[in-house]
C-alpha cells in the first residue's frame, strides 16, 4: 500500500510519543496508594495500569470498535509511520490540514488512516484535556464519532498482521491533540498536530 494522504494530498502528521510504563503498579497497588503523596511517579504508573483495565477516564464508557469495513491489510506499517505499543500505527508528518466542516457535529473533519495489529486488545482514547474539542472514528462504527474506542482483537481476513481503516478525528478548533494508546499495562501518548504544529 502506498503511503496514505489526506484528501488534499498532504502527508499525514508527525506524532510525538510519550511512554508511561505501568509494569510495576500491579505488583504494588496497596503500597503505591500509601506512598502516593510522596512518590509522584508511582501515582502515574498506578493510574496507567488502572485505566488500561477500566477504559476511559472520568467515568465515560468506551465504544467497542467495529472491525468491519477494513480498507487494506499489510505485512507491516509504512516505515515512516509511528508504531505505538506494538498495537497501532499512526502517521508521522508535521501538520495535518483540517478538511470539511460537519454541520451535524459542529466540528471540522481531519482524515487519516488507522493501522491496527490484528488480534490485539487495547484502548484508544482522546486525552481528557482534549475531549471538549476532539472526537474520533474509523471504519463501519465511526458514526457517531466518540472519545474512546476499545479494540477487542480484530481478526485479519487475509492473514497479514496489520489492518487498515479509513476515518479520522473531528475538532472544533485547531489543536495539538493528544491520543492515548493503552495496552498491556502501558499508556502511550501520541500528540496529533491537527491544523497546528505541536510544540
């Protein structure tokens, strides 16, 4: 598959990834709570582990992802895409131009593909600080778009390990939008420059 582009022919945006490991939190949950006021790092790790199991923050439910409607299957993501937590690949350019305005949502649609490893479970969500501005959706289940998606392990129809869906994000204002990928006790932040470059 050639490198996906937006409708305007621009390359996809560069993502800045930040990794937070939660591998130690499950073994010391009770101890971490007692030391929370002192060990800030322990708090961050415990939160990452908790949200990996419980889904999105602030009590919101996570929408199960509909695996139907894939547009391609790949042996591996393009070399110039960012792979996060070995479960998802996102495009890597500097800025993504916002496209059409969706009257129903009152937001601008920014199109980019989503590449997901087959048979892997994880949560993809818009970070809490950006949820007032951004929602997302790909494939058959993108209407309406949502702030959080739960992938239960989509099967590959061709046997190739990576699956591609069309879709994107809808935003009210241009913003460096943070997406969170939570898988196997690890939370990774991917900053998506929607209409504006990330710092």
